[in-house]
């Protein structure tokens, strides 16, 4: 019996580690399209981007559990043949498997603009290295998108001496996860550090010979730009899975055990999905399958898939019990923007109302997010330790 994990980022790594911890000692191969060993992505838009961007700065430590795992870096999956139990790479190499773990994650969405120099996204280490070289003092930077990534990049570029404008169709930055009240308060604090926001705006075109020189915003406004950073969301890396009868409507559908579910409702005991691309029901909240892109999800889903798959592979009679064990990971994320230290638990985006729990919106604060009167999320600006009781309330009552 052999396990093939397609995706060599955090989710793939944690799955391999937990297959071993759960008692599976057969062959494991991890295939990844990047040339780098697994590394931590969130710091690429925060502290690491402010300094020298290197693999050493973000690499995960090598653990003994995966010392005998076969790693295939720089190898991209092109297609899956579910009935034949094979994955074929872009180099036309065929890899058979007894069990498969899908961990291919996301890729950045791109604007439909000419391929000029100076256009950047930040998802990979190489992306961050390329962007860091252009974030020099005095550079005029336009960031498209005002989610956490866009705001983090805007803050980092401003700290490096760049002149930064954020263009967003939203009424406020970070409004979808934070709601209008907290989002408006944080916008004022980012503006106080020098970030300019053009809300309710989109990019119509860019101008320049070989590199970006000007950005044309809706309404015809022109912005000088040396760098254009696109932070407009992500797409699921599921193209290679098409044609196998899977539900790929938004990521890869699975059950609570992370077993992949077909479009016909069939459950695959030998195919699992982890990380950002997994659409699964989190029983902390309800039975609705959702994708969650928070930083802890690759680790939590990797642990879960590793334990369930190991039980199936070992054939020791534990599989049904492990599958039936409820999986209810606590989503969490963090964001550093200038002196703002944001920490969140739960799923604030599920809320129908929000209330200030502690502090003041002009300083340290905790905002609670409620669905039908039940706390489903909390976001803290500062107050990290004070969030722990709210975290426990979410875990106890959100479902």
C-alpha cells in the first residue's frame, strides 16, 4: 500500500507527519510543484517581506516522522485517473497510488491586464522574493484588493518607504470578515500611517511600454505606479481533478472525515483532501460544507486526514470509530499591519450581528460576531490573552 500526497505545502507536510504518528509505516510520496521544501506562507506578506526574503526564514523544521518520505519537488500534477489509481504529471510521468491525498491549495486570481513588468502577486516564496526587490523607498505602489493580504502588503510597503494606494470595490477594507464597524475603524488607523484608500473603485487598465507606469481607475482617474500588487482573492487548484466525477464546485467536497465525495454522493475511502482546497462540514458550527482559508486549517485537516487514512490503511478495525469521531477545528487567523496586531477565532463571516465586547475601537478592542444570538467569531486588536474565554465560548456553543 502506498500513499501519494499531491501538494507539498503545509497541508501535505502535516498529513505525512500524522500518517506516521497514527501508525502507518508504508510508502509515502509527496509531490509539489514548487522547488522549495515546505515553508510557512503567512509571514511572506508581513515580517519576512519587510526584511530579506529567504527560504531559511520561513522553512518548516524537518521532523523525524517524515525522514523516510519521498519528496518530489518541482513536479506538477496534470491529471488524475480515479478509476486506475494514477496521477500523471506535466512531464507525462505516471504515478500509481493506493491512497491519494489532495493538498494542491490555491493560486492567486489575476487581473485581465497586459503582462507588464511590475505586476505582482504574493502566494509563494518566489513571488515574495520578486516583489521585495521592487519595494524600494519612494516607489509608487498600487495594491488592488483590501482583504487581509492587501492590507498587510500595503502596510509592509509603506514601512519600507513606498507611497501606497489601495484600490478596492469594497466600502471599507477587510469588511467581509470584520464587518463595517471594525473595518471602518481600522481603515482610519491605516490611513494615519500613510496608506491611501480608493474605495468603491476598480482597475480599468494599466499603461506602460514594458513595465507598469500608470494605473487607470474607474472614473478615469490616473495613478502613477511603479508596482502593481494584485490581492484580489484566490482560485482552487483543482483543474487536474476534472473528469473524475468529483464535486469541484468550490474546492473539493468531502465529508467530516475529509474523505472526498463524488458528485453522485459516493464516498471515497482512499481519497482525501486537506488545506485551503478542502470543502468540509465543520461540526463546531453546523453540517454545511465550507472552504476555510485560515492559517491553521492545513495543519488541522492534515492531522485529521492522516489519522483517518492511517486507520483505513492499517486494517486494524479502528477505521469506523476514527471516521465517526467528530472533527470540529477552531478556525483562527492573525494579521500584523503596522502596530495593529489582529487575532481572530471562529467564523465571523457567518454572523448576522456584531458587538464590541471589550476596549475601544480607537485602541485595543475585542469584537464579537453572533449568528442567531450565538457567538460564532471574535476578533481582537491587541488583547490577545483576553480572547481565550471567547474562544472557549465559540467552541462550546457555535454548533
